[in-house]
């Protein structure tokens, strides 16, 4: 398994955290593919696009002042939530997905990694946000989520969503008055960059 780290990510990972991240990457490469949690990808793709990209989310999270609780909406195989949890052991990370199969496998992964701060949660993003938005500081999603979907279907209550932070992978800037947007660029080992939008809900 390819395990190089770009220089910007090194402050996030101790040797113990690197061991857990390697276990997770190998789990994705084996069980993740075998159980259909991710499509068949090369080890280098898994490392760059799933692990390093996820560490980009973690780097942004460390810059936020109030971020004791984090929610990964539509987590799938735990991307980016699991690397976020590994690198932020003092924070509670909810891994939300509507698939019973994915949540079951994430519960098994939790035992393998021996970490207690991520919580696999069976729910739709809409229902989880509706019931828990007040207790979550930062929401993340690696899947692209159009602004209109976030506004109309997920963060419906305007008063409760105020000042919430949302981190979303994106290839373009969101426009309009629903968000204040700042785009962070994440440099991968291969020299390519990935964008993560930091959105503050109005």
C-alpha cells in the first residue's frame, strides 16, 4: 500500500495515527471493494483520493475554533469521516448513511481500528440534520452536493442552520446568498489538487 504523506498533512498524523490510517486504507482496498462499499480502485487511487483528500478535510477542521462534534453526511465507506476521526481523537464524528450494510461494516471497522470517537449512524442526511443540527458544529461531505439541494432538502430550518460550517468537495465555486464560501485547495502527492469548499450557512 502506497503510504506517502504530503508535507502539509504531517502535523495531523503521529506514528500511531499513521498505523490506523494504513489499516483503514488496506481495509478499503480489501473489504471495502469485496463488500461493494467502494468500486474496484487501485491502491494508489485509494491512498490519494480517499485518504489524502480526507486529510484535507481534517486540516480545515483544525482551523475552526468550535468543532467538538462533526458529521459526515452520506459517509459510504467512511470517507472522509474515518480519517477525520483518526486524526481528531478528541472529537465525536458521526458517520451518517442510509444503508444498513454500510453502517454494519463501519461498526466492524470501528472494532478493528479500536477507536471510540466515530459513531456509525443509520439515517438519511435530511433526517439526521433535522434532529441533530443544534449539536453538530461542522458537517462534511465528500460527495458533491448542489447548493439548492442543501438549502431545500437538508438545511431547511433557517434559524437552526445559522453559522453552521459545511465542508464539501467541489470543482467549482458556489454562488448566491445561501453561503459564505471559501475554497481550500488540497495538494495530493502526485501534484494534482482537489478543492474543498468551506461554507458558512446564513
